[in-house]
């Protein structure tokens, strides 16, 4: 399965790093760079 390492930043400059594995990562498959998605996917 796919594994993704993400760094998510907000407007204020705060960054959070998350790693999604297996079934959690499937929600990101098919998305392109620049696409917006629900932050609940990564637990934010």
C-alpha cells in the first residue's frame, strides 16, 4: 500500500508533520498537487 509523509502549514506559518499509512493514505490517491481536501483525513 501507499505511505505518505505530509507537512501541512497554516497561514500563520505553523507546520505539522504527519505520516499516513495503508488505508489512511488511500484518501489521497488520485489528488494532484494544489488540490484542497478535508483536514480530517490527516487528523486535524
